[in-house]
C-alpha cells in the first residue's frame, strides 16, 4: 500500500481564527504576507506557531504519508506559508474559487467533492477545522468501502496541537503495512 495522503488546511489549522476579543494564541507570531493577486502595499497579516513546522516535518520525515496542501491558499501555501514554518515545498490540491457564502453550501465542507475526486480512491488523513457530521460520515463510508480515511479537526481558535499529530500517527500505525515513499 502506498502511503496515504496527509491533506493540510491552513486557516483554522496553522493560522488560528482570532477569539471574540481579537486575540490569537500567545504561541503564534505575526507575519505579513502578500498572496497572489494582492498588492505588496496591502499585505495580509497571519499568525503562525513556529512549533508547527518541526511537528509537521517529524510526520513528513517518517515517509509514512504524502503531504499535500488542501487549502484556499492554493499555491501560496507552498510559497508563503510553508517557508515561514520551515516546511519543504509541498504540492497542493487545485481547488476552485467557488462563489459561496458559506463553507458548507450542501451541508458539508465545500472542498470535499474536489478532494474526493482528487484522491481518486487513495487513502488519506485530512486536517481541517471545518468538517461537519456529513464529512465525518463520508470518511467513515470511504473507510468501510476499503479506503482508509481519517478526519482530524482542530479547534479553529487554537489550531494544530500536538495531540492532533499524535492522532495522525496513531491512525497511520493502524493501517495495513505502509511503504515509505
């Protein structure tokens, strides 16, 4: 069995959403970035935890997963966010830019149909803060049909925590023999 994909979201996972008072976790540092299509005189402020890069690299270096960005940041994940965390360049799922007013237009995460098609039957562990019960049912159904799928859902105000990485590694350890990439 080839290593499963490790799908990584950014907003709410690596960049926490501010609390009602506008605060972010004390572990995070501010960075100004200029996403594609934005003017350099109008950067976006992001807060990143420098511990996330080493945590993710520890998982990636095992060779037991194939890491891929799965975020509306698209290619900017590799060129802007990854380098700030010390991550090696990763490919990304090419997500469309849908005209939606909610991230759950059909009751489930808008990315899911695109991810399902992109995975083409490959196993995956997906870290995103925005799953619904329908997404969890989708993952359970994929698993029941023989395609191991796990969803890891951090609190969007805290983001990725060590226990989420442990959850990923525990899930991987329970898979049939995985060969390193």
